[in-house]
C-alpha cells in the first residue's frame, strides 16, 4: 500500500556565490556589496538560511586558492551576521581554515560538499559549537562526472552519509544535516531517484538538505540550456523534494520557490 510522505514545511536556504565562475550566477555577486544586497533580498523573499560560498564546485571546476576563498567569503559573512540577526548563516567550503575564519566571523554552520573529509574540519566545527551539512560526493568536483555508475545508488549514498554522520558525532558535533549531493558524481537519472529516497536518508535520524536548483539535470529534463532560466524546472524539483519530506531546500530563486511551496502546502495539507 502507498503511504504518503509526512507533511513537510521545508526551510529555504538562499545561495550566495561570491565567485566569478559559479555555473548559474558566477560573477553576479563578486563584490561584497552585491553579495550582501542579494542576501538581504533573499531574506526579504523568505529565506531563513543564507549559504555563502567562495569556490565553485560545478563539474570540472578548478580549486580556488585558499587566501582568495578567505578574501571572498569572510567579509560577506561578517557583514551578514551584523545585518541579519536570526538568519542562519553557513559557509560553503571544503577547507578547514576557511571554515574556522567564517565561524569566527559569525557563521553558524559549515556546508561541506566533501562531508568533513579535510583534516581537522570536524574538530573545528565541534570546537565552535557549530552545525554541519554533510553532502555526498564521489571524488572531487574536477573529476566527479567521469564515473557516475553505482551498483546500488541509494544504498551507497545512504551508507556514506551514515558513516560521515558517525564521524561528525564522534568529533562532538550535535547539529547535522545530510544531503545526497544532486549533480555531484551522479548520472542525470540518479537525481530524481535521490529525491524519492529522501525518506530513506531521513531515517538515519538527521534532517535532509536538497540542492536541485538550476542544476544540469533540470536542464536535461526541461530542455533549458541556460541555468539562470531553469527556475520553473527547479521549482518542480523543490515541490517534489518537499513532498518527500526534505527539511531544507538550497535554492537560488527564493521568491518563486516559497510561492510554490505556499500553494502546494495549502492544497495538500489544508
Ligand atoms: N550544490 C552546489 C554547491 N554547494 N551544497 C549542498 N549542501 N548541496 C548542494 O546541492 C550544493 C552545495 C552547487 O551549486 P552552486 O553553488 O549554485 O554552484 P557552484 O558550485 O558552481 O558555485
């Protein structure tokens, strides 16, 4: 018998990429003032969480120099902490020193697409009393799309996330989100499968983050080549993720996502 997924009210995490080369908004918010204005706009649109990244992790991206990543994200996080009390702030980084500086500047959470694999990362988050988003990614952004074959996609992703959550709790971290990493070493067909697997991941006991926004699989499903024009398709993925119980939606288009969620929830839950 089909059991409907539990009612969901996902929080929107608005994305701020302080980068010249992010796949959908590279260069748009490279100046701190532009990044800060964009974050304030996303909060006005209803985002309750802002994620600030200084390194693109799109497929094939080259790693950025650590000093440059620090220069991009730390002033933006410090300014947002002062201007947006009550909004959760995360730094999207794989580097321990960037995480440390961002936490000192006022970030609450480290959003780590490598799930805390850098030496000292989990201890750094624990020492700050901060939270962590642990995301599944096979390999590195530069090479992750070369081999996207899985014998058991959902089993492998879930087992990896369970192992990283155990490592995080062993390091002393108490606040954890899990993310299956849509587009990170996944074939196009895998991404919808992982959205349907949200209840399996949530059964590990931690809330789930889903980042489908503007990604290539949305373009493949809709025929839209320009990432900035994938809003309608991204909203479709967001509603599907909400229906399967996602706790947090990482999105570029907050206003569109929230309006769709309001109608979706009113119709489904009353
Ligand atoms: N996706 C991207 C970056 N960080 N973090 C989490 N937790 N989940 C995701 O799905 C995720 C993420 C890639 O998107 P974006 O930041 O827009 O692009 P880029 O990496 O090119 O800056």
